[in-house]
C-alpha cells in the first residue's frame, strides 16, 4: 500500500494513486494555508469538545491540528482511502487521533454523539449531499458545533 506512494517533490507533495483532490504533504508547510486556516479556526471554536468528527479527513493533518488544540478530545478522522490513513499515520500521528477507514455514505455507522463535526470540501463531491447532512445530524447532539 504505502509503497505505491509516488514522490513528486521531496518532503512536500505526494500522489497516493487515487486521483482525488487532496492536500498531501509530509509537513504542514506543504499544505495550502487556506486549508490549514480552516482547521485552526475550527480547532479553536471546538475548545471543550470531547468527541470531534473530521469527515472526509484525507491524510488527517487537520484532524491532528484539532487533536493538538483540544488535548482532552478524541478526534475521529474518517476517510474511505486506506492509503491516506497509512500516510497520515506516518506523518500526522497524535495519541488522541483515531483513524477510521469508512465510506462517507456509511458514516452513520459510527453511532457516536459528537459535539464537534468538521467536513471541508466534501459536499460538492457527493451525489446525495442531503443524505450526508442528515447522517451528520444523526451523529450530533443539541450543542454540536459544525464546520462544513
């Protein structure tokens, strides 16, 4: 799996072989600043949350940012691409970060009561975005903070 990763520029951009739109780099300096800013903003606003879901997390750099900013939270990085999880485990590991290989269409299977939910640049790629939003509502509670 990990051997299929093709290096484009040392220490920065990679192609995991799925052709998707993803920010992939071994260090945060290789990630676009607008992508990082979203996660820093969400991480700050999710202060005090105990369960955070990052749906369609990619390699999980944003999940790690939120885990570092919210050290008491468990952050669930959900993505369908197993190669992204392998890559993220190598470069964006955190003790409170739980990686879940799961199709976005099956996200309801998590069945947990999340008090923070992020999912950036996801809806526009879905055939049925309303179904996804209903599933996120199912995973939430009255005080859940959403960043979509």
